[in-house]
C-alpha cells in the first residue's frame, strides 16, 4: 500500500532529516520519499496503518494529514509573517510605505494650512476631520492597489471579481463619504463614483471582463452610497459615526491584502515588481491634493457652503 | 557537568530535536537546544565536551 501524507510544515533539510529518521525506524514502512509539503510512504498494511504513520509525524510537532492542507489559519499566517521576514518583504515594505505616506500627507497639509488655508475662516472646524479621513482613504486604497500591482500573478475569475469589487466599493464608499460631507451629494457622488469605477476597473481587470464589470458596478454603488451616508446623516451624529465607518473600511482593505497574498501569491509562481517608495508617496500626495482642492474650492450644495 | 554551547546553523524546531536526540542517544543527560538563541545546553552525562562538540558537528552544525 502507499499513501501521501501532507506535511505543510516541512521547512528545511533538518525537518526532512528528522522525518526520515522517524520513518526509517518505523516497522512496516518499506519505502518513502520526503518532499516539500508531503511524504509519500509505501507500507505493509498488516504491520502498520496509515493513521499510525500520520501520528508518528505529528508527534514531532508537524501538522500531518492524509488530506491536503489548502491554507493557513490566521494565527499560522501571523506567525509566519513574524518569522519569515523575507517571504513577506513586499508586505512589510507596503506597511512602512503607507504609514510614511500618511505622515507625509499630514505634514504637507499642516504646511498648506499654516501658509495658506488659515485665512479661510472656520477652516479647521469645517474641514479638519474630513482632511484626516481623506488621508486615510488615499493611503488605504492606495496601499491596496500598490499591493495588487506589486505582483504579476495569474488570478482566477473569483479573485479578480473580489479585487474589483473590494477596491471599487471601498474607494467609492470612503472618498464619496468624505467629499459628500464637505461638498454635498452631487460632487460627492461624482467623485466617489468616478474614482470608485476607475480604481475598481484597475483592480479587477487582471481577470478580464468579469473583474472589470464587477469593479465598475461596485464603484458605482460604493461611490453613490458613501455620499448618501454623509448627506443623510449630516445632522445626526455624522462625526461620531465616521470613526467606526472608516475603521471598518480600513479593515476591509486590510482583509483584501490578506486575500491577495493567500489567493494570488502563496504557493504560486509570481513575478514581483513593486512600485518604489517615492512613486507611491508622491502619487498619494498628488491625489490627495486634487481632492483637497475640490473639497475647499469645488462647487458645493447650498447647505454645505462655508 | 552542564555547559551552554553556541551553535550556529539551527533554524527550526527540527534542528533542535536532531541535536538533542543525537546527544541523548550518545549518552548525554538532559539537552536543551534553542534555535532562537543559537544555544545548546547539555548535561554531559557520560560524555566529555570534546565528544559533545564532535557529535553536534557531525549533524552538520557549527560549534563556537
């Protein structure tokens, strides 16, 4: 009889050596081959059962099973993320890039305020929070797109549709809510919808027409839904609602990056080509600047006039 | 006699187990290997330090 035992934790030659040692001393195992991720054993069914061999491997702390392990749990991924720094180099860079971009955006805005916007009466009370939320939006959506574009990998339709949908929806929701709160429903929806559709298409196009359409639909929906929230909630604790709303949006973007790694990168052949730090940060600053100008000087619904 | 040796080349739990087993099979008392610290603490038992170093080296690790 022979059996394939899946052992996803084989990391190095020592693991192979240890398992080899165990199997060599197990009665009834006639032949075996230890490979990356699996052990193929030939055994005498009368002397030993496959389950016993699985147990033998488990005893040394390896995960082992006759059925394949298709993915890591969140805890295992977190452990892997902390321990295998080079494997997650792109993700680690991304986090540093995003945090730095966020700090740069705050700095540039502070400079713009001191040198320019402080002549506008009530600027801080009117725009303060929304500029912060704009920065969060630009950085988190930007990081998501940067992460997707860092890999040239084959993606399934399912993944492409998820990417198009997530990016389109979140970009529209977040940006729409921000611009909707400062300029009203019309400009908020235009900004949210156009940006949502554009980013949704960029994220989903990798899998062809399905992802592209999904991105467009989600951008349309998120981009009009975001400003609707701001406008309808404007006189009812909108500023209390926003931290929760933004936290959930950011969590969804983080979840998407987790999915990108899980579905597009892990165990697959990928070509890495991340955009460099300077390009990422300057893109964030330029995009944020465009929306700050729209928010401050763009057309506004009568209710929203400063 | 107990001694802690600096051992290079351990990178996971399997390495620790291989070293510990090799030493225990040869006659050492308790062995605690840590790949995180790069250290192996050995109770020499019936072995001497020379022999312990040799066994670890034979398993493919470097002892300082």
